[in-house]
C-alpha cells in the first residue's frame, strides 16, 4: 500500500486537494453526499465543509445497542501561504508576498523548486465557483545566500520576511491573476480570490534496504488521513455507526468552522441520532474515538532527546501516545482497549511519551472531545523531519495502520452492568 499512499500524497499537496481526492475515493465506493435526505440504516454518506474538511459515515444494518467508532485526522500541513495581494516588485525582481502557515521547519525550504496549489474562487456568471488547483509546473524558488558573501550564513537567524521571500523572475512583467486565469481557462477579471500555498514540486518516493522508507511532502498528517480512510471505507459492523473525519486547520489551532474545534462532528452526530431515532448521549457514552496524527520516531542522531523507554521506532508498529498534561487523550483505559484489539489481531504497537521536561505538540483529539465527550486515544505512525517540506516514514507502518483501523471499525464496543468494557 505504500506506493498507493505516495501517489495520493503526490496528488494532494494542500488540504483542498487532499479532501477533493478523499471525496472521490468515497464516491468510488458508493458513499453519497449528505444533503436533505434522511440518514438510514445500512447506508453510506459523506459531507464536506469549506472544501478542506470531510466527514464520512457508514451506518450498520441492525443497530442493536449500537456503538460509535470514530477516527479523526487532519488535512493541513505547515507551509507558506500567499497573501491576498502577493506580488512584490522591485528593481531587481518579482517576488511572492507570503506568510507562514503553521510551525514550519525553515531551512529545508531553501533551494527547492516550488509550485502553487490550493483553491481559486471564480465568478461564473450567476454563481461563485470553487476550483481546486494544483499547478503543473514550478513557479518560484527561495535561493540560499552563498557563504562566500555572508560567512556566518549557516549560524545566522532566519528572518522569514527577508531571507525566505520566494523569487519568481528578474523581470517586472509577471501578473499572477493572469497566470491563474490562463491555467483555469477563464478571464482574468473572473478570478475573485484564492487560498493558495507554496509546495515542493518533487514527487514522493520509496527507498532504502527492501524499500523500508518513503519520503514525501506532508506525510504529517496525510499519512493518517489516507490510511484511516483505507481502513474505514469497506469495513463495517452491523451494530456500529462508523465515522471517518479529516479536519482542516489543526496546524493553526483548529478554531475554524472546518476545524476540529467547530460543530462539524457534533452536528452530524445530532442529525444521525435524530434521523435514526437513537439516544445521542447513550451513543456517545458507548463510543470510542481514535485521534490519528503522526508521532516523532526515534532519530538515530538525536537519541538523547527522547524518553528512554517510550521512543517509537520507524516500521515497528502503530504508535499510542501519552501525555500527563493531556496533550493527548489516551489514558490507561482507552489505551488498553486499543492495545487489546491490536494484540488479538497480531498488529504491532509502541508507546510514545515525551522526555521529561520536554513540551511536545498537541493534536486534535482533546479539541474534538471538548465538543463530543467520547472516550478517546491518540495514535499515529512514527516519522522523521516532522514539519519539514520533505518528511520520511516507514513503509511497513502503512500496512500496520490500515490493518489496525480495519479491525477497529469491524469491532464492537460493549459495556456491562458493572462498567467493564469489551471490544472485539
């Protein structure tokens, strides 16, 4: 499956592109867009918000004492975003006016041919139309300064607004709106606005001894977005309501109408509970969510930065993440239930915890559970160079995650009268 994942990553350089491809995959497998129709047993649906978040549902045929199974990931990655008026012209060149989206790792962005991708809004007569855009050629580059002219360049602090301004041309006749219009075969004046980002042109690839690694842009977090969809799409339980979610804007806090901090998940749960005549509170109480976002694998050159007992290794299995400050939602109960499910199906897993005294990143799990109070565990796959424009992860782990999500969606959660849990 790793080669299929790399193809998906190549086609999905932004959240808008990724969600468009996830939607197409769902439609290919018989999922229908959720509109005004009533949600019914045995049916499959999806909904999209802002072109950059997607949520899909498959509803069991029986729903005898149903359990709710959710996997949530995110579609965005740290990147450079074009400002509304992005062209800067001076006597030396034409450049792009960009700002940082998320916590980028700066230095790897230098000297890479970059293209633009995202969403363009077009005036289509009586409609305003969103067009998903992925350029077919490089537009600009952020060139490094040579050490011959600035001897301390390797040690100096990088100033994004000075050192990382992308250069398009040494001429002054470049017109971005005309460039976009020509690409879309529309008139220049019909280009009303855009959400466009700079992304590396280079394709992903599989490499290493026995093809053990793959390297690509935005592995964080589209590896989880893709693998959880592959585990979800054709795997059902007749007494489950299974939900797949891929939210935008996790890298900037999720506080948008399409982020995990929105009402998107809650609204869908309320609707399906109403349409299926289920008790929403009971459904959530008998539910389990996996918050799926990649983890920091042990970097062999920096082993001292990791916890001695809780540092996952690439290609050694699904990572279950813990944090005392609840940056991750996993606790002993949710983690143990998930581990039992993996153990029972022969799927390898590992623990992750930050080295004591080191503050790690958070994810969308505890944001989602602030709106839907569901039992949750944070999981992911180990990778290197998180937040770099080019990241690396393990080929075997792709299959481990897909297998884990398949058994999660095929399993059923039961709670007995004494409050003991059973999953399988």
